[in-house]
C-alpha cells in the first residue's frame, strides 16, 4: 500500500536537545524539528507528542514563537505512561510531533495594552510563550503584570527565570504559595489574594489566565469585580485529547471542541457554556 506523503495523523520526527529538571516532577524539554523548519506555533497552542511504541499526549508549547529557530520547548509533569517515559528520554532521542493545534492568545489585540498574567501551577507553561513573545517585543506592549501561584515552594517551576524577571523592570512579578515551608519568605495564600494588590486600568488591560479549574472559579470573579470585562479575559481549558483535529470528540465541552475552538477561549465565549468552567 502506498503511504500518503502527508497525513495530519502522521507524526514528524524531532530530536531531544536539552533536558532540565524544573521541580521533582516537572522537566523542561527542548526539541529540534528534524525537518529543519520552525514549529510556527502561536502562544497558547499545543502539539501532540508521541513517544514511539508508548503513546501520544498533548502539551502546550512553552517557548515563544521564533521564526529563525527549529527548536521549541515543552515543560512536562510526570503523571502517567507518556509523560513517565518522556522523563527517561536522553539527549539525542527521537519523538514524534503533530501540530501546532488549537486557538491562541490574540497577540495583536494585546498590542499597546497592559497584560495581567494569572498563572496557577503548570498554567505558567503556556503563558510563558506569550510572556516571552511580549518581552522580545517589549516596546509594543504596555505594563506586564505577572501573578504566579503554586501549591507549595517545592512545586515552583522556572524559579531562576522568575527571580530574574522580578529583579528587572520589564515585568511586575507577584508570587504566592498556598502552603509555605521553612524556606519560603514570600507571600502566602491562594493566587486570588494577589489580584487586589495590583492597580490596573480595566479599560486597557487584557487578562491571560491559565491554571487548575478551581482557580478559574475564583479568579474570574475577582477579575470581573475589579472591572475587567469578560471579553478582555482569556483562559485556556485542558480536556482529554486524542486527535487534536476536531474528529474524535474526546475533548468536547458541550458543543465546543477544546482542540479546535480552544484551548484558549475568550471568557465571554464560554461564560454561559455548561461544564466549561
Ligand atoms: C491542550 C493541553 C495542553 C497541555 N499542556 C501540558 C503541558 O504543557 N505540560 C504538562 O505536563 N501537561 C500538559 N497537559 C496535560 C498532559 O497532556 C497530560 O498530563 C498527559 O496527557 C498525560 O499523559 P500520560 O500518558 O503520561 O498519562 P496517562 O497514562 O494517560 O494518565 C495517567 C493517570 O493520570 C491521569 N491524568 C492524565 N492527565 C492528567 C492531568 N492533566 N491532570 C491530572 N491527572 C491526569 C489520568 O486520568 C490517569 O489516571 C496538557 C493537556 C492539554 C489538553
Ligand atoms: S481531540 Fe479529537 S475532537 Fe478534539
């Protein structure tokens, strides 16, 4: 049988170039596309990554889109079959990738405006792509405010990068942990408690928010309370995914396919959709 030269279901090979532990369970992976072409993703999009002989899983691209580079970064938490084997990969090993897929943060609408990033736990991974894009084009954007919340200090990720951002002038960084330990000298409490601490202009601020479902319930209310309209709030919703192409229905949120219409949604699109948040 003749195999079609291109199929949306056919993974393309990529090679692991760099692997760096971010926390006990989360590792940063830098891959290079064997095709020699850049990934051409937009911030907020995801790829399907396959470990040959094991399976395939969706991951947000964590690096900024860079047209001049064939490399891209993922940050992955070890949780099951695919993510477990990924953590055993060695530099030089091959994986398969499909995509990028899904909706994204509409960068052009953020130009000239302030951005309030709200990152809960692993939610920082997809937001980092948008944040790094804005930092590369710093003059085009207004204030950048980054709120980061983690369950406890041991689960914090990208610690060095956050410290570097906090010591610079480009980003206003506020971080909290739910439950401190003896090493933690910073703010304590859930991420919602940081929102009233930042003075924002609701008419020129867009919110990019990614985190666990429980975080959305409280943070969305808090953002609306300080006057940010729902069409200026963007969230990313994770659902189980198989095809990434709107064919299998695994990722459905009511009538929406999270892999096509999402994962990034403008909050006013899903405000009244049952089971979305
Ligand atoms: C659009 C999108 C983007 C994503 N981006 C990232 C990312 O950047 N980094 C990252 O680490 N993960 C990300 N995920 C989650 C990631 O896809 C899953 O963790 C992965 O599919 C698990 O695959 P596995 O084969 O290792 O686990 P499996 O063997 O399939 O599952 C093992 C067990 O873990 C449970 N489980 C699976 N996924 C999750 C989950 N997310 N939370 C809690 N329990 C779970 C399963 O129900 C099962 O009980 C993303 C998911 C989506 C939909
Ligand atoms: S993952 Fe198959 S329809 Fe979305």
